[in-house]
C-alpha cells in the first residue's frame, strides 16, 4: 500500500492511481498545491500493485546515450513557437503520419496544465512550448496502453518521472511506443501558478484608455460563473512561458487577453515581461516552489527509460559557431535503437555533439536542484501577496564565489 510519509518520495506521476484494480487511490492537493496519493484503506486489498508501479520505489540505473545531437527544425515558424529547436513537433508529425497518437502536456479550458492526446498535426500546437508547472497526468497512461494494445504507434512525452511512471505502469516494452522526456530542472507547484495567475491578472493595468489598476476577470482556475463573477470581462487567450519575441536566449513570459467592448468587439491586450522581471519565472529559477521530490530526484542520468531526451542546447555557439541564429537549438539524446531510428527518420538539421559537453551545459541531466533555504518561509507567509513574497525572497543577491569568479574573469579578459 502506498503510504507517503516523506513527500520527497512521491513525484506525483499518478501511476499508482491508474494501476489500482479497486480504484481506491485518489490524488489530493496539499497546502503547497501539489497532488499526492490517498488510499481508501477500507477498499484496499493489499495487492501491492501500487508499490510495484511507483517509479521512485523502483528507480532504475543511469544509462549512457547512444548518440547526442544539436538539432533544428527547418521550419522557422514552428521553431519560434517552440521552446528550443522544434524537435518534438518533427517526432510527433512522423508518428501521426503513421496513424499514431501523440500524448503531451497542454492547457485545458481552466488554464491548468494537463496531459492529453492528439491525432492530427494541426492539434500539436497545444503541446509546443515549455509549461513550467507540474502537469496532471490523469488517466493518460491507461489511454496510451489502450492505443498500444490496438497496435497503434504512440509517442508519449513528459518529464523523466512521468516517463518512468508510464514504464512502470505498462510493465512491458511495447515496440510501438516512443517515449520522449526532457532535461528537467524541476516542476513548480500548480497551486502557486494558480495564485500567481490570478494576482497577475487582477493587478494588471489595462493597456489602453489610460485606466490603472483595473480588476480583470479571466477564465482561470477557481474562477467560474458559480463564483458570481462577470465572465464577460477579460479572458485569457494564450500563455507562453518562453516567448521568443526578443530571441531564444532572452525569452519572456507572455500573457494574451481579450476584452469585449461595449460594441461587442474584442480588443487584444498583451502582458509581457522578460525572464528576469516576471515574478513567477524568478521564483522558479530560484527553486523556491519546486515539488519536494525534485530536490532529491531519483530519475536522473537517463534512468527514466525514455527512448529520446530533448532540451535546449544552451551555449551551442561555443561548440558549433554557425548554428545559433537565436531562434532556438535543441539537444537530442538518443538512448535506444528505437529512438535512433525515430531521429534519423525526421527531417531535422542534425549536428554531432558530445555527452560531456551537454552535461556541462545542462547539469540538470545528472543533478537535482538545490532546495532554496527560503522555501518554507514562502509557503508559510500567508499574510503576504505572491508579488511581495517574490520581491522579498528573490532579490538578486550576488554570492561571494560568484563575485570572485566575475572579478577573476575580468582580470583574465584584460590580460
């Protein structure tokens, strides 16, 4: 029976919930906004399947890659809509061309990040772009299993722990499954994002008419007509955590609204802030509200069982000088023969790279995030707004070691 005594031992993959034959496990949100399994002991028959399915209890050994590439999608429009080089879209399109199904994380109508599947290329846009919030897996493992048993090809994408959960749930290596994960720094709290989103919208000034401090009423989590709010006001149209209007390396957070005017026409408003100014991204990069398991992640070093791992290839210009056009470059790590075939079959611009170089540029491949010393204070400061907590706890402090490195670098450059 799953019994979570230490929350760092649960990655929230939902595998145990989907595997339970008596359906006696449910996910409940804690005060930090993360979901954890709860077992109805009256219905439980102690079959042990939940524990056998848990990817944390049954963590695997780290692996070495077969190949490492830097890569770009030749379609610049798709690449600009993607977080990095647009490689996920190429892999997904090939699977759909073969009559397959693609699973990924996208926003639902309440702007929660959830896992779902698509069967048409035009629907892949919902999965493009990073979502720096832990997604709800729901019953997507069951859905994927059903498609696999029908003989259809399935691409399932997710965090390493979600892929590890899928593999443990299936307990069988399907030849028609292509598992794709990404280099994961850690997953922020959906509850925190919900709070941020509401505060951001309610405090956002209108971008026209000179009005200040206008209260906006969007379609966001926990806001519905049952709450008695006027849903005919402001509405969210899109959210992008990695908007590239200022380039790949200087991405920002973009929130697009629409407002119905007295004449019934919609005016579009944009809230955009660069990486270092957006409140939510600042807290994320300070590791302030990651899931507890992310600080001691058991699924590192390609141990998820994925066929392919993708990510941004940061500082690629230091390895291949002519590849970076600031529209995004992906890193591809191939871990299986199945993954190797999938990469070679897609129409991508591929450049050989090295595992050692990628690990240096993306240490999250092999190392967990360090817990922020102010994390507890953030969740316990109920008397402060989200903005106040970020402004207090995420000041740009320069450590002594970092300062010394900067000074030393300047000396070397001068010499």
